[in-house]
């Protein structure tokens, strides 16, 4: 069995700070997507754009989270 070298505390702190930033980024992306969709609904007098853009923002934020976590695991 191979033993892994213990992680440095500064590396763990850096990873924790990065993960907390991901949560803020995810919330901001979804919120801004909702605002954009709402504005587009008013501008084009439609009723589906807010939901559509918000859903796209959710998918985009999930993609960014997965990408960031994969980068942290390297």
C-alpha cells in the first residue's frame, strides 16, 4: 500500500477559500441570469425568457463549478 504525503495546511486553506468563492460565483451567475431574463421579458413582451435564461444560467454555473473542482483536484 502506498502512503500519500500529508497536505500542507496552506494548501488546504487555499482550496477552502477557492471553494467558498465558487458558491458566490454560482449565486451571482444565477441571479444575473434571472435579471437578464426578466429584462428580456419586458423588452420583447414575452413570458418565457426569464425562465429560459435562468435555467441556462443554472447550467452554466454548474459547468463552472465542475470545471473549478476538477482543476482543484489536479
